[in-house]
C-alpha cells in the first residue's frame, strides 16, 4: 500500500486498486440501505449502512497486477458509488456496465457476453429492478428465456 496524500494505491496478489479519499472534516450520516466504501489499515472495505475509517471519494479503479488491464472503473461520492461503473474480464472484454445514484443502482445495467456484445439489460430505479430485456439471437436463447422466467417468479 502506497499513500499518495488523498490518493491511495492498494496491492494484492492479483490486483492493484487506485482510489481517492474524502477530505477530512466532511460529516456523512450513513443511510441503512446504502453500501459505503472506505479505507482502513491498508485495505479497502465496504459496509452497508455504516463506515469506519476514511471514506473513498473520487475515481476508483482496479487493475490486473500482471497485465495492467482495467478490471473495474467508477467513481465514488462520499463513499457511495455514483455514475457509470464498468467491469471487464481479465482478457479485457467488457463484462458489465451499471449506473448508480447515491449508492443505488439507478438506470440500465447491461451485461455482455464473452465476445463483448450486449447479452441482456436490466433497468433499476432507486436500487429496485423495474425491467429486464434480453437480446434475441439464436445462440443461447433458451438459457436467456430460462433466466428471465426465474427472475419473474
């Protein structure tokens, strides 16, 4: 772990995380339904409805330690996910795209197949799933319908 002022770098065996910390002195009153991301003793942690340590605020990126490819990219606002978050496979293929507002999914979540093409889309409003749409193609259609039916129950 390297401390670069408000910026931190945390190394694990397989990943490197680059994040920013919130400036000192700003009070946050945690809400029970939200998950907060924070830094303490060289580790990045998350807790629903609370935090202990320094709250993350700003850019958040996770990289594969060997290839240096991005694995996760997003932004935190006072410990909560906000805006567009992207997830990639270790080979660099886009896996998922999500939109957050105040720490809750709010907007489309697009999941991509192994070739990086949209596989299905879920729409959230204030953390609640409101719509699921699947891409129609001949490959894997049965499994997509099966997943859709399981979600509908």
